[in-house]
C-alpha cells in the first residue's frame, strides 16, 4: 500500500434517544447541560447504560462474542443535545455539546507499564493467568448491570485466582487472600442464586465486594511484577 492510498476505518455511530420530551424550554435545558458537569455526566452514563444493554442484546441474538461493551473512554466523540425525531435517528441534533475526553493523565512509568507487560506476554517471556481474564470479564458484567452473569463469573474468577495463589501472593496480600478464602462459600451461594433468578441487593453487594478485592490483588501483582 502506498502512502497515497486511502485507508477507510469503519466507525459505528450510536444515538440514544429519550422518548420523553424535554420538560420545559429546550434552550434552557441545553444551557444546563453546558454549565453543569453533573448533568452531563448523568446523561452520558444513562446513554452508555442503554447502549450497553442494546449491544448485549445484539451479542446474544447474533451469537457473536466479538461484540464488546462500549465505554466512554473508547468513544471518539460523545455528544449530548436535542432535536426532532427524524433528525435524531440520522444522528443530527438541533443543538448539542461535545463532552471533553476523559482526563487520562498519568505518570510516564504508569503509562508504560501495560505496554511493557503486553510485550512480555506476546514474546512469551510471561504467561497471563486465567484469573486475570475472568476478573476483567466479571467487571464488565458488573458495570453493565448483568448481575446474574457477574455472580457466575466472579465465582469462577475467584476459584481461578485462589488456584494461582502461588503466582500472585506476596506478603502484603495475606489479608486479602484470607478474605477471599472466606468468601468462597458466599460467592458459591450467590452463583447458585443467580442460576435460579435475579440476585438480591445484598447478594449483589457481596459479589461486587469480592470482585473488588480480586482486582486489588491483581493490581498489586501488575504494579510490582
């Protein structure tokens, strides 16, 4: 391919339209969106949640595991605005504001660490643990509100992490591993509850707490090698 050859990168534009009309004056609502960061965040999170549910439905309906959950960080642009129905369906707003990209500032060493580990994995100098992928999947389920799937995923992730304890554990991790050992029964009960139907709020909180400790253990391993 020569430098002059055009390269086309496929992009997906997704518009979430609230079926309820704006309560009050549209321009006043737009001013609030521009001036109030909390309002922008709330609306963006609502739109993201709808998009996650829609793509999850498509992933199941199409049996295509390659359809991933969207995120604010991965979007090229996020806009909030208003307009007429037909125009919005085509992605055209009467007026809109574009959100600033997330603040991705970090130290140089922190920014390079994932790249260094990726190079080690690709070169065969390091092998990723099964529990790492499972924990990431569990976090995706929790964040997307897939409570039943999260409970099942956390159960497997926890067992895999405990099985890989020798590869992960260090002196500073003993308390966390003690906590995770105690959580095996509770996590199993949560998974069994998920097989039968929706989780209770208390069960979901237990699942989320267990996942957070699993993530903390793996973050320490990543930070210290």
